[in-house]
C-alpha cells in the first residue's frame, strides 16, 4: 500500500486536557518510517563521498548495454 492509497489509520492518545501525547499507527507504516530514517541517515553520512556515473557502476558490475 503506498502513501497515496493509505487512509488515516492513526489513533491518538490524549492527556486529561485532550492534548495529543502519543500516536498509534499500523506496523507497516512504522516500519516504513524507520526504513526512511535509516536511508536518510545513510545519505547524510555518505554525502561527502566521491560519486561515479551509472555507466562506471555498470562497468564495474560487468553489465554492458
């Protein structure tokens, strides 16, 4: 299920004054959020590393067009 197809399945826990203090969401959505966080961290950590072209990567992997 992609995000455009998801309905709002979130449930909120509130305190005595009605202020939202926590959220309950489907495990699949939670796992996707964690994956996105890890991916973002990896991108930030590798930002300064040199890059190579797609053609170079294909060459290294032994793929030719």
